[in-house]
């Protein structure tokens, strides 16, 4: 795929493939997480909350979703009938 060979900071690549990080970005986030964990372990407070990971791009596994997805054809029907129903 041609888009995969574009530079990582290319707007076209980001729009097609979604948010991606460079290797440097991933390494910096890992270092940040390691420093946060080390500081948490050495603070000698048994009741302190564990630090959260630095947010990565992509879907959040802990995020709740509400409702259900609608197909494109179903959405077309909804939009075609938009405003035509009497209240």
C-alpha cells in the first residue's frame, strides 16, 4: 500500500491509517511509565494509587460505549426521512 510508505507525520497517512506513533514516541512514553512506576514504588506510601500509563493512540480499552452501531444504509434511511415526521 502506497500510504504505508509515506512519512509517519504525513497528514494523508494519519487520516488513512489513524494515529500512529514513531518509535521515538513509543520509547519516550515507555520511559515516562517506567519513571512514574519507580517513583510510585519508592514513595513508601502503601495506600497511594498506582500510576496510570501514558495514553497511547488508538482505541481506549477502558472506554465505555453506549448504544449500537448503525449501517450506512440504515443511516441513509434516517437522514432521508429527517424532518418529515410530524411531532
